[in-house]
C-alpha cells in the first residue's frame, strides 16, 4: 500500500533531481537534537544546499521547531522510517549526518555520536558498517575505536571508513560561556549561595539509577546545605514498557514525587544537560559519559560504583565479547580514575565534601585528552 508519506518523498525526490542541488540531510531521534544543533545552525548559515531534517516522530519535529523557530519553515521536513532509507540516493542527497546508529543506504553518511565513549557500547559492527565517516570527539574516543578494531575486527579497519578529528560540537557552547551559573539557578528557583549537586546517572540495567537512584537522591536532599538537581538520561523519554531504556519505570513520575518532598530538589525536564553542568559544583554519576562533559570544566565528579553493570549487563548485552577487566578502561567506566568513587550512599556526602576541598591535579588532566578543537568543534565539522 502506497502511503501519503511515501508519495511526499517521491515528489521531493523528483524536485531535488530537477533543482540540480543535492540536499544535506540530518537524522533526528528523540532527545538527540542537542548533538546536532550547532552543526545544523552553522550549515544553514554557511552552506547553500537544501537542508532536510529527517524526523523519527512528531516529538523530534516539536523539539526542532522550538529550538529553531526562525528556520523551521525554511528547511525540508520528512518522516524518518524504513522507507526513507530506500527512497533517496546520492543523486538527491549528498550527505547524511546523524547521532543514531543507522546511516542511509547509498548516501554518504557521517556519524556524530551521542556522547563521549562510555559503557563499552560506543562502537559496534553495525555502526561501522552503516556509516562512511566518523566525527571523533577526542583522543579518548580515538583510543576506544582502536581498541574495538584490535579486539573485534582483528586489527583490520574497514576500508570504507574515514575518521575526522572534529571535537564535541555540543561542548562548544559550554566552553564559549553561553550560560551563566547564577541565571541557571535562578531559573530553577534555587539559592546561589548553596553548593549545587547534579545527579546525572546512566539509564542502563545495573547502573545507579535503577539500583539505588531514589536512595541517592534522598541522601543528597537530606543535606539542607545543598541544592540538588537531577537530570535523567534521554533514554528515559522512551515509553514505560521499553525495558531496555528504563526497566519498566517512569522515572519522571518517580522523581517528581521527591520534588514535592524536598524544597532543595529540582528535576530537570530539559533534554539538554549543558546549562546544568555550568550551574553544578559537583557531579554525581556512575557509568554515564556525562562525567567527561563535566570534567572539561575542571570540576569534581563523584562516581557510584556499579558492579552489577559490569558483571551482568555487559555480559548479557555483549555475550560474544570478553568483557573481563573492562572496568579499568576510561572509555567504559566514564573516567572514574579522574574522580572519587564510593561503594554506597552512606559515603556519598563525605566524598562530595572531600572532592570540593581537594586540589587534586587529576581534575585538570582531561581537557586535552577528551576534546579535539575545544570550543571550535562546530567550525571543524562544517
């Protein structure tokens, strides 16, 4: 059956052929506009090609329209689905860019990733096969790729694959001082004279949110001298029955209850975490790659140790891979060696206070290790 959407794509295909101008297409998935936002904006300003925004669903269209009200009607919007991947060719679209794991068939596709490497899940056979080029964030990610090629591909890099030392375009805004700490705290109705703790866990089975997230927040909020902000992973935006993404729990509802219980607690409902990184004095996390984004600001990170993530989740998710000893790798553990780690919530407050009073030089190490072109990654991408 030919759908209305399919007919629209065919008409667009014909128009692009007739115009003799190939389009640049961006693939958007729920919560992931933040990883492409700066590139889209600069592309619109600097490149004369038509721009296609391929949406996963109506939620991504709404997010795009809110973020870019001035250009929403000046770009081409299509629905991203299995048919989309087969309709267009490189005669209509010269370049496809996305932070999701799927490129477009027969079109040169660039993968921008959706965060620094962590959890051992950054690279896979599918990602390398579906894309023609990778925009790498920094040395850490390059080493992660080298490890994957050495251990999973017998040291043979796919011949079709190009890599570019771009940097992390999302972090440009932080490094270029887009946000002001006091203004962010004011927007949340939090006092500026208190220490602000940001809890930003990973979503995965065995990670801290599912294992002890409510206990962690209760422990933090019980200290009235702290502001506490929680930022849920974008995976928690998925439907509640998506066991992989949320374990069958609506975490927004669960954490909203704590907002009513503690007047020093706020749950962020924004998809993007960057302004919270600026506002926070300490980050509490587990195996989330957000730790690296915070380290770029040379501020302390406290890690909740999550042994079940390594002993159960990784082994179940990667059954044909030997994951023994992976906890020692920065591109799996979120850079735990650059922060302070605790085994239980009882030690959390003392670890936070200790990290605030520390002058540990290791907090100053990650910037050059994590980012190519710090503050200028978007220009490099363009």
